[in-house]
C-alpha cells in the first residue's frame, strides 16, 4: 500500500506541477510585459506632456514662426536667383552705397560661394571691395550698409591711412570682405 500511495502521490504531484508550471510561466510573462508597458508609459509621458504644451501654445508658436520668418528675410537672400545673380546684385548695391557716401571704388569682386557643411539652410557668398575716401564718407557708407535688407554682413574690414592728412582730413583705403547669406534651393 505504501508503494501504491507513493506512486499515487507522485503522479498527483507531477500532474499538479504540469498544471501549475504553465500558469506560473504565464504569470511571469504577463508580469514582465506589464513592467515593460509601465516603463514605456513612463518614457512617453514627458513627450505627451510636451505635445500637449505645444498644442496649448499653438497661437504663440505661430506668431513666433512669423517673427522668425521676418527676421530670416532680413538676413538671408531668397533662393529664387542663383548665387552669381545674388552676388552681382549685392555688389551693385554696395558700390552704389559707397559712391553715394563719397567713397571711390578701386575694385570689387564677387567670389565663389563658400559651402559650409554646418550651415545646411544657406550658403555664404563672399564679396571683396576696395574703396578710398575720407573718414566721414566711410561712416556714412557703414550706416548705409547697416540699413540694407537682406543684410550685407561685413566679414573683415582693413583700414589704412593714405599719406599725410591734408588740412586735418585723413584719406583712407578700405578693404572690405562682405558675406551674403542665400537660401539653399
């Protein structure tokens, strides 16, 4: 009887284990999935909150975008012309500003566009201009250049005196290096 009881107990325990082990395995699997889902929700919660904040500030963001576009247009030339046309048009504007301020142009040249890899939105078009004139003409020219839109940026400016001052007025030779920003097409 003891042997029969042991055998019956062993079969019962094995049957019970066969039924309980898949349930335990399924429980562990569902617990791990629950933990994964909780972690994923915790990761997504800040993103969702940011999206809700963006949605709530839609009007403010639209106004900021309009302001940014206005500022962009004040500094960057549009892509509707190629780089040479943009450079030549700016060169003529610069020559006009300098001559109307009282400076004489010795030389001006549009250089090859610089392709800066870190600036993906626009390209730089360099211009080189040599001019001569008095200090007051240079100040007037710089004021005129500052008012231009899209902006004409001065990269470098070398100023040298020409000869001795005549009646207190010093004649200057100025080498400008300008940069134009143009949108990439």
